[in-house]
């Protein structure tokens, strides 16, 4: 039998995905092929095939939105064709409706198990057939659009990450030169107090930009699981104290006092460089947003270490707490006129915590302000 489909196929110059749904009707009864085709031609481009071999060849050569597939055919059955089409097509890219004269649940289940989306029992209502075909075609085409948008978004994300890496690389060398020049001026030149203050301001600003570029690079690597942890037994009290000293000057300039009680050592198996950076970001965030005193506490309980940073800032509204550690949480917060959120620092804190199998959280502080907690297991467990 030759392909009865050829007269029903769209012209060669018509796009593969026209505005009209593309339907493949597979049935060995020529009269039924013609009947179904006439019912669908008003809204669809219809192609017909009389055997499994013809159907699979047509599906290989062209992209269809919907396949109407008879179960009972000579040679290879419709169930086998359905399984083959499912293996060869991307998820959601094709809808298959089984046509059967067997009105029993066993064959219905067989069709659904083979990958069919729906079934119709012969004789069927042609209006119902047309409605179902157009519905499935719409769903399939919407899924194609979504998949294309997802691919485009992934490409944009990759482009953004590449651009981030390029910017970080291009900024670091000039920043190093600026820092060295300012340090040389500070050490080798006789400066007036005002001049020395300007040099110190330049150094602090250069250091802030260096920290920001380092955060960008570490975030990118952590998100891609490409930054291996170098865990070692570390004194968390000492690590936290070192982070406190890094932000103490900025706190002093704002009139903020940092209180940190030193007690016995608390050890944990962590990457000291990453955890130190996360602690510095938590403390810097508290300094930026607090008025008064910041209380820092390190506790060990239940097989984990908890580092708490409690400030006296404006606090974090309940509906914004979930956004605070997101990559673009600052944007969401600014849109809601919230005063919290700054750069990518808190996002890095969460990534560092998650990389260690821990977490980060924020709660209201009694009397006003917020308490941030970095929770880390005392022993790192590899996957």
C-alpha cells in the first residue's frame, strides 16, 4: 500500500511547525482514515498512514503534534508503535491518542502503559475527536515553547557566568595594583592627617571591591559544585574572632560595638577559608544595618556548631525572610522598600553552609533587630 498521506501533507514550502496543528492518523482502514481526515482538516494539517512501518517512517521524517493510533493493525501493533514513538520523542513533544474497537479496560490500560495520553473507542464522535486533538496539540505546542524558553534561559545563565568570570579576572589585577600603590604611599610618604585618611579610605574601598569580586567567583564555583572543600579540624572560636577583627574598624567608624565572649575552643571539620568568608559577610551585614551593639556567640550542640550574630537594626519582616539569602534577594527586598539585603554576601553565606551540609537562618531579636545563625556540622560528610 502506498502512503495515502501524501495528498494530505502540507506543501513543501510550508514551515515544519505551521500555525495549524500537525496530526498523523495511523489506521489500516482507508475509509476511517478519510473520515477522520475530513473531520480534522478544518483546523489541522493531516497526514495518514496505513501501517506501523509507514507511521514510524513519517514520524522520523516530520514533527507531528498529535498521533491518532489504531491498536489493532496487521504486523506491528499500535501498542508497539506507541512505545517506539515514545522512545524516539522528547518528553512532552508528542501527544498519542489510541483508537480501539475493543471497549474493555485491559486494552485501555495497555495503551496508557505503552505511553498513550488518551484513547477513543470506535465508533467515536467526530466533534469530540476534533476537540481532543486540538486540545492535545495546544498543550504540546505550549510545552515546546516552554522548552525553548528554558534553553534560552540556560544560555543566558551560561553567558552571565562567563561574563562574571571575565569581569572578576579583569578587575583583580588593576585592584591589586591600586592596593599596592596606596600601601606604598602610606608607608613611604609623609602625609598630612587628611591625606592619610584619604589613602586609608582608598585602601578600604579597594579591599571591599576585592572582597566583592572574590564573592562573585566563589558563588559561581559553589553553584556549579566546582569549588572543592578543603576541610580540616578548625577552631571555630578562633575563626570567628578573626572575622570579628576584620570588621571591627568598620564597626568602630559607625559607633557599633561588637561583643564576643571567648570561652573554650570549639572544633569542627570545615573549610576554614570559606567559613571565615561567610562569617565576615554575616558580620559585615550586621555592621551595615545595626545601631548599637552586635552580640556574637559560638555554641556547640547536637553534633553541630552554631555561630549567632545578633544586631540591633531594623529587623527583617516575616514575608522577606525567605528572600534574604536568595541570589537576587536584595533586588526583591529593595522593591519592597526593605532596608535589609546587600549584594551577594548573604547568598554566599548560604552556599557555604549548604556545601558543608549545614544551613543559615534569621529570626527576630528580642528588643529589636535580627539574629542570624550559621549552623555547621562538626564533621564534614562527603557525598
